[in-house]
């Protein structure tokens, strides 16, 4: 149980963002944390909503905790059961130790099979999961996962949609390719641009550093950042910092 406690408090770095649109109309949606605008969407046929902090669970529940016992209290959001899986799964939310919201999925044997740094978590009856939120990334990154026996796998995208408009915080260059020296446009500080897509990171906690950007005029080119601390466009920054 102490291992579970540790994993719930450290699985994601800083950063949060809420959702403003209504996605997946077939799912029922509830708030699990008003501080970080965290939302849980579920199918009533496969999910039993609980949405209780760990200290309000039955003392016989393996996820029970004493109030103020832990640095980052978690909440048992729901129990998920599907014909594709033998046993039910627990879906747990925690705000983390330092504004680090996210969800985990755990088996009856306390094995964590999936961790999700996000503020929006949506699961349908087949075990397909969609996540969103400006957590652990430089923008609101949308992802798709599928629950498999004893694991969760991500459905990889060729690119990640960004859809962020902002002003250039300093002069920078847009290139024709992700690699190469051919320049499409030189952007001056204060110019309006829109980030269309990001090259998809291949690992969790890896930052996207190459972005397809459209100028106010309509030219498109690649922005190549030197690191996640390289603040070039207003609104594109590491995990809310």
C-alpha cells in the first residue's frame, strides 16, 4: 500500500489546464477536482462511479487512508468492468504533491497498469481512454490509449494537434523541414503566429520540441526549439511554468 501511495504522489511533473469544450456526448461526465478543473467521463454500463477521497472509503477497502496521513491524498474515482477483462479495475485520481494532477488504473492485486498525467480522462465501455490537459507538456496534449490484459498501450499519432495562437516572444526562424537549413520565414518579436502541430514525442515525460507553425500571412514552417525552457511563443511553455 505504501508503494501505491508513493507512485500516486510522484508520477507527473508540474502543470495543469482545464477543458472548455464538451467531448464524447455519449459519456457521463463529472468533476473530480475543482481546483484543477479535472473531469472524468465514463460509460454507465461499464463503470461504477465512486468519486470519494481515500479517507472516506470503507476501512476495509485496500485504498483507504487516514485523513492527513499522506502528502497528496488520492480519490477513488470509479470501478471499471468490461467483458474484455476478468476482474474490475480501480481508477484513481490524485492532484500530486505540487500541482501534478493525473489518474492511475490499478488491478485488484494493487498493480498499476497505467499512469496518465492529465486533467481530462474519458473511458468508454471497451476500455478505450482519451486524455487531455496541459500537464507534463508545453500545451494541451490529447492522447488515446487502449486497456489490454495487464497493461495499457497508447494509440500513436503521426503528429499531435496544438492549435495555439500567440505572439512571438522573440525573433525566431521557421524552416522548411524538421532538419535542414532552408528557411521559410524569419519571425520578428511581437508577430502573430499559430502553432498547428507538434512532432509526436516517443516517450512519456519527453517534451515535443519541433512545431509546425503558420504565420499571420499564411506561410507554414517548422519551429525547432533548443529545449523545453526555450520560450519562443506566448502560451507555449513547459508544464505551466
